[in-house]
C-alpha cells in the first residue's frame, strides 16, 4: 500500500470563495501530488490537520481532490485552524462554539465514501490499521526544556504562566471560542490511550516529541515551541505504530524513535509553499503485518 502525506493545506489562503472549479484545484495540486512520481498518486492520502477555515470550502476541495487524483481513500485529522471562527458570521453561525464547527467538519468528511476524519478511532484498510485524533499541545516542552522560573520576574513556569504565554502570543486564543486548551490536551491524550497499541499508522496534528532536535530548529529554543508539541513519548515507545504522521509546524520534519518513523510534510501558506510550487507529497509504502489488533465497535 502506498500513502501520500500532506498537512497544513490552509485552503482558504489559496481559494478565496466557495466558487471553486475543478481546474482551480488541479492547477494548485497537480504539481504537489505528482512532482516526485511518474505514477499516479498513492492509494491513500493522509492530511494531518489544518485543512482550512471554511467547512464548505474544505469539503468541496477534498471531493475534487478525491475525484481528480483518484485516491481510493483520504484520511484526515483536524488541526487548530479547523477550530477557528474567524469572523462574526462564523461565530454567529456556530453559536460562538468552535466545537460546533469541528463536529460539522467531521460529519461532512465522514459522510463521503472513502473519506475518514479520525477522532480517537481506528479504521482498517487492506490489512493496515490507521488511528488518530487531532491531539493538542500540552506545554510540557516548556517545563522540560527551560528553567523552572521566569528569569525576568522570578515567577514559576507553572500552568498559569504557560496559559498567559498562550493568551499573549497565539492566534488560537483569539479565534477558538468556548475553549480551554489544557483541558483539550488532556482529553485528546485519553483518545490516544485507547488506540496506540493497535495501529500501524498514527495520525495527529501536533508533534508528539518534546526533544528539541525533533522540532523546527529555528524556534527550538523558544518557549512558544511548547505550543507545537505534546508529550507523546509513552505512545511512541509502547505503541505498535510503524509511522506517526503529524503537522502543525510548517517545516518538513522526519525523525525516528525506536521503531517508529515520524513524519511531517506541510504545505503551509502561499508564501511558504511558493503557491504550491515548492511542495510535494511525501510518499511511504507499508505492508500488512500479522496483527492481532481488534477494532472496538463504535
């Protein structure tokens, strides 16, 4: 089985309305999906979150991608930007609750044949088990890699300090409504607890490593990297996954922890991707194992 990997496609930065034609999608993505390969795209496309700010636009483009590039399956998780309510219309439409938008986006994806939006569940395709959830940053990168106190004010770097750092520096604090990030980080880990020993491929939006060598080198010494990682070491070291696919950071990243190969292959914003010209999917190949996994009934 071949799998193409992409994340952080941020569709509304590339398409300015819902009036999108197939040729618009083909113009942007044909290079991304075929540049490295002489054959057609892979059997499966994984998108590791940050699809875009507009649910209707998102699902329209995903359907066109599925049709044009003939992916048998598209597997997604959602990212922090998929929680955003970016204007008064969306805030009103979703009753000032980001989770209302998230629920709608999951439903729109899962209602399309051959598309899946994972949320702490596992799907099996041709003997390969895929699991995942959105995941969330937990701030532990800060407490692990920096001193225990803020040198300027000599105050502890506790959860209050980290929360203030979040509120003062991240757009998430402005555009995600009715939301508490630390509670979400805990609830997302509970989803991973249920699946990490029964998957071949794990998918999250956020990087599961607190090791600075596994983060974007330019920002590895910044406390704000604490909002781009979470402590997933237990899941990697004790889990069954051969691959862990993630996004969130707009920097191509690969590393290995024991027998797990972790990959981020972001598209990013138009200025970062050269309007798609600097980006290509990352392809992996995986074969069914003699697994003893059992899928829980939904």
